[in-house]
């Protein structure tokens, strides 16, 4: 068997296979040749989040074993909205917003997949050329309303209602598969479990137009749930984005590092490219020394490197070490911006000021002058990583972090971020 032909066994071991239209047929096809595989996403937002990584991790595995990924960024379908995963109609985006989102998503995809032997296409290029009459005559006639109503993604919406626009989404996605089959040699579509009905509808359309012997296949990944039954992909602050401006690389790293022991094996298999032996060793380490969190650390390193690069991993770990030790003086202003979001933040002017007055009147970190003096003399106050015991010390914001921040630690663990630039 060629490396290309190992893909289905690899996906099975990693827990990445949910439904497959014809396993024997697809297995034979992947052994015969490099297969063009497609996955789509609509530009309804300006960034992907970790939930989007689920099908794209599968697509990446196809790429690493010699197959060809094709990604559809749906400028056409994105203009009307996918009905899946919601109980109400999607708010329609302007075409300018869709174009801006598409540009950002394209950059994220190129970061994940590179630019060699990889293709990004926009279904607006072919869907926008369909007239209403062409759509109804050439495609609408081939779809049974009864069958469309039975698709899970539509059936789940019938109680609350669904517009004709969103109802026809599955036809448009089917047209996408047909177009890619004919013009990009795409023979496999992958997607989340909620896309099964749309994927099979596309295969049916290909068979109707190209003939029943046409080799087209569909594959979905399982719904990703954590051990406690909750949906994967959310943090206390909401979605975990791939855009570093929305979720900093440090926060991204921490999301993975903080995963529960009960989930870490599943996530190592699904979201990393570590070998079976390496994962087995990490799982064993979790059983014998869970307090060391070695598996979570490797998970965080691997996924952060895949999404943001090795430099982001090094930065995230540097911030973590500094927070643990209290030695923050060598951090950069960007490190501070990333690593201190979760701590209480106050604003202060850039002028130097006596430490007691600054802690009480300017930043209100201390409740009173008496308490401030007591904490300073007891060594409980550190400014930018240095313990301050002198009551006549002046806090000068210009001395660290490009004059943008001052970091105060009160006691062993209680940090405060003083934002100087925000007060300007």
C-alpha cells in the first residue's frame, strides 16, 4: 500500500471518521492516485476559530499523505447563509463585508496549507453566473422536496421556520461539488457531521448528471465533544479564534494547555501530527504524573505551532514562565499585551510618581496609604518584577515595556496591569 492509501486507516485511528459514503471505493481510489479533496467554509466572519479546525485537520492529513486539498471560500453561498447549527435565519452580510472576510480567511488558509499543490477557489465565480431559470431548470428539477425536507439540517429548522433562501442552500452546495468534480478533478468532499445531508445531495447530483459510475465520495468527522459532554471549542471568553488579534497566541496556547486529562488523548490524536508512539508515551505520562501536564504541554505546542508558528510557541512559554516566577522584567510590550489580558487593568498617566500615592490615588491598587506602606515595607509589592521596600521610591512608567505598561504584583500571585498608553 502506498502512503496515500493509508489515509483512511490513519483517520480511523485518530477518531476522525464519522460517516463515509463508500469506504471500499474511496480506499481503492486513494491507493490508485493522489485524490483532490475539498472542504468549504463561508466568509460569514473575518476569522476561523478552533471549531473550524476540525474538518481542516482532516484535509491537512490528506495533504501530508500526498493528496491535493481544495478549499472553497464561499463568496456565493456566504451571501445567503448556511442554515446549519442555528434556530434562526442568518443575518445577511454585505458583499463588501464578504469580500473583506474572504481576504482574511484566504490568508489563514494559506498559513495552514502553504501555497504548493493546494488550491483556494470562490464559489461566487460560478454560482453568480447562474440565472434563476438555469438554476431551476438545470438543477432544481433534479431535487426532490421530500428528500430535502428529510435532511437533518433542514428538518431541525422546520419547527421554527426556514426561508426558501436557506432551504436551497443544499442545492448550491451540491452544485459546488459538481463544478469541482468537473473542473478541479475533486472526487471527495469532507465536512462536519451536520454537512452529511448536503454532501450526499452533491454526490447524488454528480451521479444524475455525470452517470452512476462517477467516482464521487463523501466523508464527515464526528461531533467533537469534551468528556463532560459539552461542545469543544469554547473558552471562558467565548470562541477561540485563529486570528492573533482576536485570540492572542498566548491565549491560544493556554486554551490547549488547560484541557482536561480526560480529553487530552483524543485531542492529541485529532489535532496533532505526533506519531502513535509519541502519543502513547504522553498518555502514559498523564496517568503516572498528571501534575506535570506533559501531554497538555505537547498538545499546546503542536497546535500553536501549526496555527501560529514556532516563534509564537516560544513566546507563549516565555510569558507562562515569567508569570509563574514573577520575573516579568525581560518581557516585551507585546508579551505584556498578550499575557496580562486576564488580570485586572487600570490606567495611569506617564508621569513619574511616589509609589504610595501612585498605588492609592492614581491606580487604586491599594485601598489606603496605611495599607500601601505596610505592603511595601513587608515586601509584598513588586513593580515590573522588582520588589520595592522603599517608601520614597518613584514609579516611572518610561523605564520598562516601551513606556506602555507597568506590571504590579501584590503578594505572590495577584497581578495588576497598569496601561499607560491607554491613558495618553
